[in-house]
C-alpha cells in the first residue's frame, strides 16, 4: 500500500545533513544552536515515522473495536487477555511480534502474539507489531478507559502530549456528555483542530441516509471542538471491510466506515503537512 500522506523525504534529507554537519566549536557550544539541533532531531524523528493516532474515551465506548476497524483487522482486547488495564500500541513490522513494554524504552518479547503472560511483567503498556500495511503510515495507541475522574483527566493530558491525532470515542446512545466535554477541554486547541469525534453505535439506525459526518444539531457543542464528528456502526463497518478490504461498499458507506476513514486520512495529511512545515 502506497502512503496517502505527503512525502517528507526532501525535508528529512535536509535535516539529516544539518544534524551530521561539522560546526565550529564556538557555535556547537552555543545554547541557542544546541536547542536548534534538539528541535531538528525531534522533527526528523517525527517525519521519519508514522503519524501517531490515539483512541481515547470513557470506559465501554468501543475503542478497541474502533481501532480494529481502522487497521482492518481484529487484534483482540489485550486488556481482557492480559488481565490488566494497559494501553496497547500498534506498530508496523515485517515479522509480527508482541511485547511487554515500558516507557523507558525496554521491551520484553512475548511468545508469538500471545499476550497472556504480559501482566506477569507488570509493563507500562503492550505493543503489537503487525505486518499490516496501514501501520506503515499510521501508528495507533488504544487507551483504556479510566473509571476514576482524576485518573481520566491525567490520561487525557498525558496522551495529548504523545499523539498527532486524537479520536475521541463516545457512545451515540449516551451522546456527547458533560464529563466528556470537560475532559476534551484539557486538549490543546491545535490538537483539537486535527482530531475526530467518533459517535459509535451497535446497530444501524432505521434510515436510508448513510451514517457519517454529523452536524451541530446532531451533537450539540462538538462540531467547533473537532475537525469532524462522525457517526459509525463499528461492527457493521468492520464486517463490510474484512482485512482492510471493502467487500460490501454499500454496507461500509451506510455504517459510516467510508466517512471515518476519509476523515482520518484528511487529518493525517494535515498533521504531516504541519510536521513538514516545522521541518
């Protein structure tokens, strides 16, 4: 699968030339120049890697199923398998592998894709590396929902500093709640502008109109706080696109799958163009 994102090859090459170039001792030790190099290193790292997408929301909102739909394959609920409340990171690899991992950078490989022993290591998160073409240009962080209010606020602040795009997953039957509004207010405006609200459903509404973009009258107060608000029957959308291949385009469209994928690719292009501009 060719990347649908703007190419950053030119900018990355220029940054790498700058980072390996010899500099006079006086300039190399100048604090302003040292900070410039650090910024260049961070930007080079960003444009050399996939755009980071985090799936967040309250408990039971359907985050893992939504992540499965977006990558085109079910990877299972790592939290129920491991018996722990752990974030799950999905990245690309030619050879599928699972890890118990820590934010310090330590990874302990698990047998094949078996996550049942991950909790024995007490890791910070579980990482799945899959030979999935979507993961070549998008990586996903599937966050667990927190029952405690303060823990949920801390999680939102934490993930907002580690993602390029947020997809807030909310149950359509409950609507966009006051608690969710307060949590979303913790997200920086620049990140809100390239993030999505997915209103998930378990059944298809009785209407001939496909699900997809929702307006201010559908979800009051949300349209100004997200790049786009999308309604989706996640299970139906996943069934219509097994292994990431759309086998029933009508069902995929009706369930909101086409709209959500299109919106995600749109904000991913915005995020990558912002990285390129910074480079």
